DNA sequence: TCAAAAGTGTTGTGTGTACACCCATGT
DNA sequence: ACATGGGTGTACACACAACACTTTTGA
C-alpha cells in the first residue's frame, strides 16, 4: 500500500483471548479471571494477553492456556477475530479468540499475573464480563454446539478412561437435550473408534460400568452425529 | 499485562485479505491481483490491504472487495486469521482472511492502485502466489466445500434467476462430483426455499428450462445437503 | 427429423427413532 | 431385599440412492 498515506493506517495491538471449556458437576463451564488492572479492573474476563514479539498466534494461545491452567497439548482451535474499533477503551486492539477443550481433572487453575482470581463458571450463570467478552463467549458456545454434530473433538473433554454414560452426559450437556441410551450406544460403538478396557467402575451400589478409551487421538469428521 | 515488559511485545500491522469466489465457464474461480510493489512485486496475490484507522475489520474487507470488483452487499465471511511471524518479509503482519461469494455477472474487475493487473483464475490451475496466500486459498476452498453440505450460502454464487440445472452445476463444481438430476431436484425443491418464475430460458435448440428464484435471501442451516 | 438438454416416479436399502425390561452391585 | 444405574433388541418410518424414458425446442 502507498507509503505516503501512513497517517490513515494504524498499528493495532493484537491480543489472544481463550475460552477454556470443561465439564464439572454435569455442567459446561469456562474459566474466567478477575482483572487486576484497568480497564475493567475487578471485572471478570476471558483469560488472554498481548501477542509477543516473534510469537505465533497459536503459540500465544497455548502460552496463555498454560499460564492459567498448567496444561499443554489439549484441543485448541482458533474461533474468530474481533476487531471493532471501540472494543477496548485503551485504543485499537484486535483480538484473536481461541477455544480449548480440557478434561477437568487435568486443570490446575491459577491466577496469572494479570489477575487477582481465576475460577470456573457455569456458562448458564456467569457474571457480567469485561470488554466484548460476553459476545465472544456466546460465539464459542455456538461453535461448540455446531461442532458436536459433525466431529468428535468434544471427546477432548473426557479423560483417557470413561464410561459410556459419561460420554453420553457430555453430549447431553452440550447438546442440551436428553438422548436415548440404547440409540446413543449403538451409534457411538458403530463408529469403531472406541475400545473397551478391562477395568470397570466399581464401588458404587449398582452394576459396574465398563471403561472405554479412544482407539486414536485423531479427530474425525463424522457425517452427522445426533 | 505488565507495562514494564513492552519490549517483549510488538505492534503488528493488520491486513485483510479476500478470497473472492465466483463461477465462470463451469469452473470455480478466484480473483487474483498482480502486485505493483515489493515484496513479491509482479507476483500474483490475493487482494487485500491494511486496516485503516477506526475501521472495523469487516468493513475493511467490504472496502477491499468493492475496490477490486465494484461490488457491495454480497456474501462475505471471516475465514481465519494468519499470523506466523515470518509470513511477511517486511515485518510482523497479521492478516484476517475473508471469503466472498459473488455471481460472476455482478463483478466489474478492476486493478486497484496496489496492482498492475487483476483477473480470475480457475482454482485448479492458478499461479504461484505471494506470501502464504496459497495456504489461505486452500483453506478457503476447504471451508466452502464443507459449508456447502450444511448451509445454502453457496446460492450466493447464483444470480437472481436461475435454472435448476445451473444450481445443480454449482453443487457439482464445488462438491467435485456428479449428482443425479432427479434426486437433486426432489431434495432441493422439498426445502421449500425456491419459487418458480414464469419465464423460461429460450433461444437454445432444446426444451426451455424454467427459471427459479429464492423465496428469501436469508441463509439457512440445513441438516445435511449431499 | 435430429440433436440437445429439460423434465419426471418408483423401488430397494440403510439409518434414525421410539420404546421396556433384566442385570450386577453395595448396603 | 432393595435401590441404583448398567446394559441390551426390535419394529416402524423416513431419507437416500439407483435407475430410463418422454418432451420441447431450434436449426
């Protein structure tokens, strides 16, 4: 572009924000941090931060994820880029939003140095958020609800071993409706992507459930899935 | 984030690049421009440019689209944000890619002031592209091929009146396979989203085809579509 | 009258959905 | 023995896929 028009351009700051989804107490939750500094000091917000020099955007997202949860190597996908001129009162800030899917028991939540607190909120009743983070969160929710229908990425919310009832619950929680147990199992097992372990879930006063695990960690596009 | 570490951050430039899809001669094509200035002077590239001050990203994409094709108000969707540190030899440039779906006859192609030429290339045999634009184009192609399966957005490639054979060709071109005429028509019409016009396509030495048009310009999520 | 594409139905197969009872365990 | 969730099969409806011939026009 023409060098003599540089006044018309600007150098925005670029941030990365992350929606960290997990399942706890049969609810879909996301990690929020309480902001230590202005703007929106004391308000809850999505974890995130500025892109560093020579840092790839995806790596920045991984870094932020790790700073808040101590996790590496989970499912992390670019969601959308938000760049309305007024979305940050400090000036022009373009943010690239990512979302992560994390098994609850892998998370070690800690407030990073830009936050005074960090905790999981149920999507249904989370507080008022800083910036346009509510919009971003809603879009992430929309995306994951679509994605559940044609990929198996949401299996990333489960731990290595799980029962069929557990995986069904994940679908019910995200999909937001009850599923018939027999039909669910029939279809799920027919994909041929699970193998049953020898262990069972004992200690409950009921018939023990078989554990299953994934044959592969690859993500698969499914024709349609519920 | 900490103010005393500003050296570690940087202010990237932010650009918008657009993949403008259209159909011409029974082929899926995209608009490329020949770069007037370094880097990659003389090379073909996706149309795009820097984000202006106080300009929303989506508006920037619309502006770029309009500068190259004279079009407004067509389907335009954010694709992905590419931000590898070395993707632009001039320095750190993060680009937000959009794709547009445009009926061929609405386009008035003109080289904007950053280009010496602009023309449509068939996706199948397009030239070597500047920057990481080949990767971006490939991703756009992937996206549109998926999208065809569960939305009707690709109807945006058609003009207001069209025959059923024309819309079927769009599907065949993007989907990359032949479709049975009877099954296609049955399913398409069963959606209830088309109305038949009174006019027919005459002047060819064959039976005249009925024209159809869309009942609505809204985009619809379909369960699955071929 | 001929070439070229438009238009039109039926049948078999597979997939989704609805639905109810017995089983294994811990207390 | 009983409460609790685990585990299993069948029947119907619907959607998809395969398939060929007649019609209308312009030259």
